[in-house]
C-alpha cells in the first residue's frame, strides 16, 4: 500500500489540443497554421498541418524552442525529405506543455482525447479556445481584458496623440502581460511614413504617423486610426517581407565588400 500513488486525471479533447498548438505555431512561425490532432494507438498521438507543411528548418526551430535533445532531432527530422506534414509526439507534447505551462506525469490516448495524469493539488484550469485569444511572444493574451478601442483613442487624442502617450497608455499591458502590445512598423505606404500596431479589445488598431517631434517622438494622424482587417495585415506582412529580403541582399553585398576589402589590404 505504501507504493500506491494517487493521481488526478484531466481530459483534453483533440480539437482543443489542435487549437492550442495551432495558435502557438502560427505565432512562432509567422503564418496561419491549422492543425489536426490524431491518435495512432492508445500510447501515441501527433499533430499534422492542414494544407501546409513544416520545413526541416522550422522543425529545428521548434525543437530548439522546447530545448529538445539529439534524440528528438533524429525522431522529428525526416531523413529523406526537406519538409514534413506532421510533428512527432515528443515534440508535440513539449509544445503543448509549453503552451499550457503545465507538466504531467503520464498520459494515455483515446479516440477523441488526450488524458493526462499528474500530482497537482487541484485540476488545473485550461484556457478556453476563443477567437479573442492570441499568442504574443509565447504569452497568451485574452483581448477581452484589453482597453476598448474607443476609450483607448479618446485617451490618446486627449493627451497628445503621440508615442509618449501611447507608451504611457500601454504600461498596464506591460505589467499584466509582460509586453506593451504595440509594435512599430517603419515602412512608408505612400500616405504616411509608417505606423504603430496596437492590440485592443476589438482587434489590431493601426496608428499612422508622418511627423516626429523632439519631445514626444512620433505624432499620430488622428484620422488614420482604424482597426486592421486580415487583408490589411497580410499586405503589411508582404511589404515587410519584400523590404526585409531586399535589405538582407544589400547587407550581404556590403558585408562581402568589406570582407574582401580587408583581405585585399592584408596582401
């Protein structure tokens, strides 16, 4: 009797597992990834991408992120292909534990769910799948807890409508979520010199700027403030990728020039 160990059990439906890992993969790999979780037997389950594939470089990125070992690399990287539609169970488990910030001692698989067993004091509360949840820098953000756009803009405009006030307004996000939840996008779009993207209750707010003043940095154009659509962000991402590729080519060329210059000067 002394060797009997009491466990608590929790059932996680595979649809929920797919949502957790899909949201995390989308945030980490920078594109929308829909996942399907499937069991193979009572001891093995895995994740596969729907209408997508993972490159070996992306799989390595995931393995490094969860601090996987050489054995995980051998199991996860296909020996005869540069891409894979599915991820090995050990990597999937590590990703799920990372997303849920939860460890368990044992697990078993049924037709529709993953059962996990642990010695928790009480059954952990898992986040509910919701369209209001976004993963930012590996942190779960529930947009319902953020300031509504109307209140945010009203306060921002009243206090000066500039970067200094944006930073002040987002201090509460930094405290609660560990991130201020705004990002600078410094590429002109033909109408402004750039913009800031801000996460608010309703979604992603864009604040364009043309002017930069000495005291308050970027000054936002009040009339430009609006919620982004998925199409808007897709366009911004395309422009960023184009800019990044061109800049990378330029930097590589300059680096080659300087390295060659140093070599010539040593002859």
